[in-house]
C-alpha cells in the first residue's frame, strides 16, 4: 500500500460524490477532508484483515476489491464485489469493534480512507449526518434480509436463473459478462456451486454458455427455473 498525493478539490469531489456526504455543508466537507488519505493497493494486496482494528470508512475511487471470509477449513466465501464508488468499512467504524471481514484488491485500486474518529464525532455533533448513517445502515440490513430470504427459500440454481434474468443484455442479446465469483457473491454462495448450477441450467436446455457469455435459448424452461 502507498499513500498518493491529492488536491483539496479531489478530496471534496470524492466526498460530494458519496451518499454519506453528498449534502454536507462546504465547511464540514473541508473539515472531513483534513482527515482523509488516498491509498493505492496492488492486485492481491489485502486492504484489511478480519479481526484487525478499524481504520475508518473506505470509498473505492478506482478499481475493484472483494469482501470475503474464510472458513476454518480454508474455504473462501465472497460476501460482495466492490466497484468504483462503493463504500465499505462502515460497521466497525461506527460500532467501534474490529473488522468483521477481509477485503482484498482484485486489481490495482485507488481508495479513499476517512479516519474513523472524525466520523464518530460527526455522528455525535450533526444529527443530519447521523440520520444519513442510520438510513444507509437500514438499506444494508434490508439487503441482507433479502439475501437471507433468497438463500432460505430458493435453491442456488433457481437464484442463479433469477440473477441472469436481471442482467442487462449485450448487443448480441446475451447477458452482460459477470464472473462466477461475482455471481457467487450476489447469490451468497461460492464459485464452485455457481459453476455446477450453470451446467445444470445448460443441461436442461434453458441457457447456452459461450465465451463466458450466457444466452437464454429456451424461455419456457428458463421461466420454470426462475419460478
């Protein structure tokens, strides 16, 4: 990891583009910006480890990363794939506990870090900011409830069909490319299970996978899987 130079305008623009700070007053943005860093991580570099003390809230500026946990047997479970603009590290920042997950860069990534201490002070001093934090936490909780419900009520192959149906098509009519790791993260499973489910959908005649692109070839069969 290395710390990169950045102008004050870059700090302010990064804050204004983020959902936590988009309606903060200019004076408050300048105060926050004095507690920020722009960091660069290489592919495969760990941004933070599960169990480590929290540095603060991170905002993905460029690149991508994966949030994951590792079982006692060494099996990796991807919780989420982070893309440009995504925010992470909020939970340990605001509850004061250690990081609950690992985060690893998937490519060279530039990431803003806002110190945890300044954000905790903002919650205490600015009710509007505290309300924004609560609203975003509520949205994340609802998303987790939806994911758990899907995991409880639908098998992976059915959930995968529903995900494929949501993906925007490319110019050739196939589903836009998403890696098996990314699909696994969206479905709350692991890549190996997604691979088996893709083969199951293909054997049923519902889809065709070519050059890592997914095309629905039998709408009736595909709808049965979705339902």
